[in-house]
């Protein structure tokens, strides 16, 4: 690198005398046979040089790893090194999933002339959003990620996988620690100073985050880009931001969405589509098999649909009204019905949330029966649907709420309740209103736009909305006090969700318009 730091890489070379393009994969999680087989070997077997590089401060590469800080410069220096290799023919593509996708976007902030294509999978480009986008600190995801880095180089591959898959259970006591700033104190292993730094800097405009954002790549990259996303992935919204920015600028972009969590992917489909994309745009051979630039596998049915854009234009708004007692209906409340429903949120017993879009192996749709039985969780449910309800796009909740404290969070979750009464989550959103916008006891309106959905509610199923005061440990609990980081004081708060004719609360979904 330009500062003299040496980074290690593995080179997977095709056995051929012909000139072949190069794929660059930059990774903080190691290299080795297993990683190489899953991410490099099958591309090399099909005529690509593949460079799998350990980013600085990881797995033998010198320097110190601090997420996001050196990736753009190191990517450019790696390309400069490639230019000096006799086997490099001037054609380059960058690949990556999750943080590996961040390193690909970092290269695209200043695209080298050799770059011909990108393929990113469930990728992050904004690390502040990964930690703070919803308001409360993303406690479980960030602590599990820090735990991974604290131990990954002291464990073998199989022990590392076990360590990762047991993180949520192992870290239960750490999630519960107070104050929030102390949650990382007992990780052990290598010191992870950036974890506390990230807690202490919630503002996206803080200087800490300027070098940890590759967002400018969305305005500079102009090469054909394929994007894979998971409808239950923690980075779904960043995935769709990438797609929308490139499409708006007229960049050739394809989007494939499936009902996947962060650790799920149809690997055969992804490799097939990736090879077709690279062969066409990097090698100039073969035709793209996909008929539509957007392909989506719909949750609830598993059926694949093709669209010219996402979300599709053939949708209509379908609004449901919250009504007492616990009903969700197409007409608003009437005079004489209960005007509000109350619950008390106690941060000493914070409301959990099973599954959802997290970095946990337990992510995705899960049975919500236990959480819905709690007194601090409200539910509003439709009657059984007479026909399938297909939702494409972002649902929106507009709630009229009041609280006895200005320090509150509101968590809204959309669920699919089957004919046996099992409630499984589809999408959710948390919001932390600023105290300055909240007058204790006075109703106010909140708008929560949930992540995009592609889901079919079957006939006979019911649509359910959950409302609660948090989702711990996924998000840091609201202490009920001005200090959210260093306090050990916890204050319970009572909230009202209003649903009177004068103060209606609604939930709107974009539904597919049936073909004539």
C-alpha cells in the first residue's frame, strides 16, 4: 500500500494460456480453502483470475483494522499492484457480500478505468446506517460483529463458525449490561476500540463517519452492476438505495431479491446469475438469460416474479385502520368505541422481538406467539382474508400516540397469521422521536415507513400489526431518561396509541393490482 503496509492475498489462476479478466474480492474474515472454494475457485475454473485479499489488520495483512477507514485507498493501491502483474489483462470486476461489498463500493468511489462490472450481495455502503439508522443503537448486531472480530483469528474455521452461530446465546448477559457503553467490556479476545466509539457517535454528520461511508460510489460508478438482496436482510434498505441510485442515473443495473436473511442465499442461483453477468459485461460473451432487470421471489408462495423496476408500478394503496379492541379494519373507528389503547414499557424488562432483519442466525420470520402474549405488546388483526393479499413495496404506519415521558421508542411489526393462528413477522420498524418533538400527555403523529416487502398473505390468513416500546437486544433499550449511553437508571413509561375518529392510526400497504 502507499503507506508501506503489506496486505496478503491468494491468487486463484485459471489453467489456460489465454488472457483472462480478474475478479477482486477484499475480505476481513480470512482466506483459506473453505473461503476460496465458496468464493473463488469456481470463477477461476471458468476463466477468471481471482484475487482474495485480507484487508489491513486481518489474517496476516499488516496494519490495524478499523471498519471502513482504509478501504478506498487500499483498493486503489491493490489495482495499481494488479497493473504490474504480467497476467493482468486490463479487465477487472469487483465482487463482495456484506462488508466485502463495502470494499467493492469503496473501490467504486473512484472507479479505475479497468473496472468493467460490479456484483454486490446484501452489501453495506454506509456504516453509520448499519449502527444507528433506526435511531436506537443496533446493539445485538454491532456487539455480535465486534465479538466476531475479537476472536476470529484465534479460532479455526469450524470453531469460528460455531462461535458465530452461538453468539446471540453467549452474549445474553452482555446485551443486558448497563450502561450501554459497557456492553462490550466482557468480550475478551482482541480489543475492539471502535465498538465504544460507534456507540458514542450517533450523529451521521460526525467526523467519525465521514471516512466510513462509501455512499459517494452510488453517484460515481457507471459500470454494469448486479445487486442481490434479502427481504429479511439487515442491509435491505441499503441494497435498495444502491439499486435506486444507479437506476436513476441510467447505470445498467439488475436486482435479485429473495426471502433471505443475511446468512441465507440461493447459492446456485447467485453463482449462475453472477457468471452470466460477468461473462456478458466483462468478457463480452454470452447473452443474459434474465428477461427482466428485477427478479423477486415472493414470500409466502416462493414464486419468482419479474419486473421492469422495483417496486413495480402496478400497485395500489390499501389502508387499514387500527380499532378497539385489537381490530384492523378497512373502515375507521366510530363514535363510542374506545379512543385509545395503552401499554407500559419497562426498560428493566425490555420487550424482545424474535427473528427479524438482523445479523443473527436466528433472523427472519419466527413465531411471535410468546412476545404477543406480553402485556407491553399491542396487536391489531384483520379478519381472515377472503382472497390473497400480495404486498409489493414499503408499508407505512401513521400512528397517533401519546406518552407520559418524552423519552420513548415505538416498534411496529407486520405479521402474517396463518389459519392455525401462528403469527410470523414479515417486516418491522423502530423509531425514536426526539424529546423536543414530544410533549408528555399530548397526542402527536408518527410516520414509520417499514422496509420493502414482497409477500403474499394467503386467503384465510390474517394481517396483524404489533406495536411495542422496543425490540431488545436487537436495538438498545430506551432508558426513559435523557442519558441513553452511560446511565444505569431505568424509568418505565406508559404510552397510548390513539384510534378515535379525530385521531386515527392507520397502516397502509402497497398491494399488487391483479392482472385482468
